[in-house]
C-alpha cells in the first residue's frame, strides 16, 4: 500500500506548476513538514514496507522517490524554500526550475489515494503506452510491462528519470500512442540530479 504525507497534492495554487526539490537523504519528511508549516503546498508519496532485523520486524513508511519532495508553485518565495534545512535545491536547468507536467503528479497522487500496491521501478525510455479504462485509476496513462503472470503500469516522472509501478489487469487497459512529451530530439529522458542543476543559495 502507498501513502501520501499529510501535505497532499490538493492545491490552492490553481494553475501553478509542480517542481521537484532535491533533499538530503532521509530528510524528505522533515523538509515536507517544514515547508507545509511555512504555507507551501507539497506532495511526498510514501510506501509501506517491513524491515526485518534479527530480533524483530518493523513496519516503515518510506519515500517512493528518495531525496525528492514535490512543490506546487510558490517559487517566488525562493529564499524561504532554499533556506529550509535539508534542501539542496530546486531541480533546474539553465538556472530555471524545471516544471513537472501535471498529469505525471496526478497519476502518482491517484495511485497513492487508491491504496493500490505501488513500488519503485526503473525509468523506461520507451515501451507500450496504455491508458487505464476503468476503476479508480481510470484515465491514468503509463507504460505496460509484464512480469511472469502479472502486468504492471509504470508511471514516470521524466525530469527526475525515475518511476513507480502499480499492478493492473491487462483487461483494464487499452493501447494509446506514446505522448509527444516523452519524445525528445536526443531520444533520451531528462534526468536529475546527474544532468540537471541544483539551484542553491548561499546563506550568510
């Protein structure tokens, strides 16, 4: 099962774009909470897992996309964002924060709210694009992959070069053309932080 942080993707910033914040490892929840307290609209998808130690097992909720917190609008308050403890910077290119398509965040949000089991998945540059026809995830688009007797729908966040997968029935989806947003002149996906800038700010 997948969860979202207390700060949800419901937005009071109509028309604002989504952005990605690059954070220190294991500081995602702290960053999310601090930004929420500052009045920002954030989204931190979490998933449930069980870690087994020699003497016990413990249920944990961990970030689906480690080292990233999503932010809806608010970048005019850049100083308040970048001086938040645990944040390295905004995922940017040419000095400008990279906007994330709304449909990518919406797909992750709906997967979170559906309670469907979701897990991290390698980013796919190409594949068989499909759309969910029915059920709580109707309308969501992604790449269909098959593993043994299971079908999975891979939901991508392209600028981060990362993805998540949910289990679906093959009868629930229909084939569609690959969105043009996925096609680039280089034929490769944009990634962060390896090939993207992290906008930072010096604090005296």
